[in-house]
């Protein structure tokens, strides 16, 4: 117990400077469990003492639905001046706030000056500083990458299904060629064991390296656990309800690994500086608008 407490205290000290960590979760297919992973990672980080803001770009099966929370608004209404950003936030657990942003994937790259100002003002008005910004990325970007992820780490979530692996490689290649992004972390979900996850990662890494596409880094493997889905139907994250289950242990390990990732320039300025940089960079992040 003492060792566990010492480790937790050490992790908190590492984030005492309130440097911002930005992680975008992307997937090439919707069946790999990306949003469930994001929900659990957010809760686990909050349990470790972090203030977490999750930008949820998904429509339909989004994080509000995962936590069974009625939406109070969304980023679109904030940008129209209909409500303050703080009023649109959902808080399923202490230390976790969710900003619904579905439906904006086709517009975020071309906001008006007034809309950009509204977003910056809303971020600056948040009552607590943000330690970690997680982005549950929309799959609807033509070039595969959300403007939120133009800075920070990109985690590609894949599963062991053959189509999922093929699609993940294709998406990595598209992002790499479109944005000169050369580094991705691979998180393998729903595998039988850790060894299986490493095999899948190894295959992806070798192909990407041989073709000069990108440098892939192993982010971890989350074992298949039927309890994850069952608890999802009860609107509960497995890291809270069954913290000693294999899936929860693996998720906790991944969340803790974020503290060990190298710092980047954007992290020293906090979330306000990041949003300003992201808005300045978005014209290159071309998106497609899906039909209503």
C-alpha cells in the first residue's frame, strides 16, 4: 500500500506545474471501442488527481450517451453566443468535464473571427486549470485528422480484426501524407492477451517503417473483457467499478504512461495557448461536410 501511495504522490508531483497534456484518440473504424477507452482513461486520470477536459466530436454514440447524461448544449451553441462554454460542459465524475462538439467537424477549420473569439473566451473562463485535454476525434475529416490534434499526441486505436488493422494503416498513411505527421502511438484494444497486442503492433510498425510512412510507438494493449460492455450498458466505467479486472489494470497503465511522454512546446502555455495555436493552424485541416 505504501508503494502505491508513493507512486500516486509522485505522479501528482510530476503534474504540479499544470503543464497541459493533449492526446487525440483516432480510429479508422467505429467498432474498435475508441469512445469507451476515452471515457475510462478520462475517469482514471481524474482518479489520479488530474483535471481532464474531453472534447467529444462524435454524434450519436457519444460520451454523453456513455455516461447517460442529457446534453445541456454543445460547442456549436457556444460559438453562436447562445450559451457560455462552461454551461455546455458535462461532468460525469469529479475532475472530468466533457465538451460536446459533434457536428462541428466540417466547420472547425473555418470559424469566423467572432466564433474563434467565443471559443478562446470560453476556454479562458474555465473555473479550473486543465491538466489533460483528451479529444475523442470524429472519423468525418477527409484527411483523417481533427484540428484539435494539430498539436499533441495522436493515439490510433486498433483491434485485432484484419479489416481494422488494414484500415488503421491506411488512415495513418493518409494523415502522414496530408499533415507530415510522422509519429503515432498505437493502442490495441480487445485482444486476447498482451502478446497478441504486441504482435499486431509489430506488424503495423514494420509495414509503416518499410514504406517510410511513420514511426509507430507501442501504447499498450487492452484485453477483451465482456464486463466493459456490460458496465457500459449500466453507464459505468470499468476502471471505477472493477479496478482490479485485467482491462482496468491495462487502462490504468496506459493512463499513467501519459506522464512519461516527452513534453512539447504547446504544453508549457496551457490550454488557452493551445487553442489559440490550433485556431491559427486550422486552415490547412481541410474537412468534408457530411450531408444532413
